[in-house]
C-alpha cells in the first residue's frame, strides 16, 4: 500500500480465496515500511464458520502443494500439523 492504515483500526475486507470471495472484518496491526510502500499485517476478528472452513481448506491445499514439491528435504519423521488455523 502507498499509505498505511492506523494500527488497531477495524476494517471490512474483501478477500478472493480460491473460487470464493470472503468479507470478514479485520483489525490492522503495526505497519512495516517496504521497498514500494507499506506492508501491513492484520488480524481477522469477525469470521463466520463457513469463511473459516474456506480459509482452512485453501491454506491446507496450498501447503500440500508446497510439501509435495519439497518432500525429499524433510526426511522420514516429518509430519505437518493437522490444523493450521487454531
């Protein structure tokens, strides 16, 4: 972003996730200066159960793709966590 949003401000977000569009509320966290503007993390604060399931499914899918590409580097004892959004 060219300009940051004040920390702790609550915002409505629109997130395209896979074939779905989520509209959760979020709280902005401390902005960080990047090479081309600001990077600003956020915390989701109002997420419906359905939206949470969509996020969980999409994150798991992306992680499985990443793990499939790097399976040889972890060794035999590697086991990814069962849930990522706890």
